C-alpha cells in the first residue's frame, strides 16, 4: 500500500506488533477506522506498518485489550522535525537573530549614486541630502518619498533644472540635469510679420522692418503687418520705377509688437447646485504591513476623530539583500476634509460662467492677452444648468513670422 497523501505534514509512525498472528491486529485497526499502510510481516510473530500520528492514542487503547506488544520503530513527518529543531535553542536563537540582522541591513542605505551633473553641483546635492537625513547608513523607512525629495532638491539647489530620484535595493540613485546658460541666438533669417487672426490694430511698435498698417486698421489673417523688405523711400522708388531703373532692397528679420482687438464667442455651462472639498489641516498617520492586497495595521489602530477623510497612502518596499520582498511598509496620511454644498441663483450662475469663460480663454491665449469687454449673447436653463454664449473682446499680440523668399 502506498503512503497516504499529506501524512508527512501531519506526521506518521512505523510500529512493530509482536504476538501470535500479528497481522490480525492491523486488521482490527482497520475495522476501528484507523488508517494503516505499508504492512510487512517480518516473521510469524512480528509485523510492522505505518499509521498516522493522530491515531496513536486510539492504537494504545486498542493494544491494551489484546495480548500483542507495541513498539515504535520510526517517527517521520513535520511535527517530529519541528520538535527536534525546537530542542536546539541556541541554533534557533542564532537563526532568528541572523534573519533579523539581514533584514535590518537590507533596509539601510549603503550607497548613494549621483549622475548627470558636474562635481560642484554633486557636492551641493550631497550636502542637501545630508540635511534631509539621507546618507549611508540611514534607515530607509525614515526618509521621505522620492517625489518629496525631488521637489526639495529643485527648490534648494537652484542650479538644477530637473532631478530624478529612485531607490534600487540598498542604493539611492539620483540623476540630475543642470540648468544651462542660454547662448546668444543666431541672427534670424529675413522675414515679415503677418496677422495670425482678424482684428483692429490697437498698438504698433516696430523694432526692425517697415510698418504696413496703422492703428485702427482692420486686418485679416495673412495680411502684412511689418515688411522685412526695405528700400528707398516711396518717392524715390516711384521716380526710379518711372525711369525703369532696377531697385535694390535690404532684407531684415522684422521685429515688433503689434496688438489688436480680437473677438471670441465662448460657450459655457454652469450648474445651479455645486459642491467642493477643503482640507482643515487636521491629520493623523497610520502604518501597515502590506501582504498582497491584505494590510496588517502596526500603528494607529483607532479611527480618527473626524468623519470626512482624505487618504494619502505611500508604500515603501521591503528588501532582503537585493530582492524585493512581497511585503511593503505603508504609511497613510489621513487628513480631515470638509465637504461644502451650495446653490447658486441665476445671476450668480451667469457671473460664474462669465468668469469661467474668461479664465479658459486667457488660459489658451497666454498671459499677455487682456480681456477688454464681455457680453452675454444668449442664455438658457436646462436640467438644472445655465447654458451661456458669451461674446468677449480681447487685446492680444497677433503678429506671426513669415520667411522671405529673396529669390522672388
């Protein structure tokens, strides 16, 4: 008979039965529901077999009612290995201490690597990291998240344009990009300035080139604003043209600021009912050990006093040597938030819609544009919302460059 599945985990023993017809005892065990296997008859008065550790008590009771003698030959399985291991307390203690020591060393920063920046900036970064508590031998769980460190470095080291922070095992890695001094730009190619959109000219300032429009002129997209083709004055040009002489022109890169009044029609929708959230500043922190999707709380067991909560979790991996364990350390910041709800009147909704339209328009046009006037062309109420069509007048830069083909 083959070994019963799972008996190594629960444990099993090999017993020797002595007496007249010993195989009958194993038959008696089977009749009482005791599982036995690998039964071997050694001689006429001895027979051995295997049985589960959990059935030993029942076998002892059964053997007392017979003339057979019972002895244990072998003990196998996890329970017996565990007992033998537990008896070796110095070895067990040493193993636990070793594992704890390895775990501790695997979560300490042993190396900091900085790349992509000159030596002087690298030294500044190292000093700042020291102030943040990031150095060789620092406990990984005591440092801030990489995103926080990146923001602090950009703020505290002005020579940095960008820095990336990452952690690989026990190594802290930073890759930075230095701010470069802008070199003198190359001379621009000859060009004209033309209108990028329709409007009425409100202001003209020409640094280079020949102005082709005046204030209050109406222009369409593509109309010439400043010409980069410069020659003699118009009278001299007419005289020379009449005489049939060839004109000579200078070509320059036209430069200037030409602003115009432009017009936009913007559609917005504003609900009467609204809600928004604000953080009050009260917050608590909780710490968990994460095993897959399960989180085991290790600090901060009580629920916060506030009801409305904004969760901001940050997970730090745990390493064993260079391997990332399937266990993480989660630090959760629980901040109190207040939820506000309100209702606007029609006039308030229209005002909000106008401001929203102006903000969205300026966001697309850029910071130099200015809102001159706004007017609500159409309004309608539908499904608890106000639909608005707003006509907005803007003053903005409309000049765009057009290269000159000198071969024409």
